[in-house]
C-alpha cells in the first residue's frame, strides 16, 4: 500500500468520524495532515504516526482503513 484513506473517531465526539490520507513510510503508517512537493514528488509534510496494531482494513482492495485508537496531534 502506498496511499489509502483512513477513518477515525473525532477527539471532539466519539460518534463523529473523520478521515485523512494514510501513507506508509518505512513500514510505519502515517495519518497525513498536509502534503508538500520535494523534487517534484508529493511527500508528507505534517503527519501523525499511527499504531499499526489499531489499524484495520475496511475494503477488500486495501484503499480504505479504519483506525481504532486515539489520534493525537
């Protein structure tokens, strides 16, 4: 998986779901807040590292995931 979408519970309300870009760098899942261009390539600028044990696949093709943990900014 290079790029995917991740859904997670909002810190403001556990019933509210938010989404963001999921990117894996060196085997670590990252929730990307902002992107930037470096040498013509799109790379994560601001991101939050996620616990891989709390990441669950939500689609058969691997493009949608849900995160069952607290997202800390």
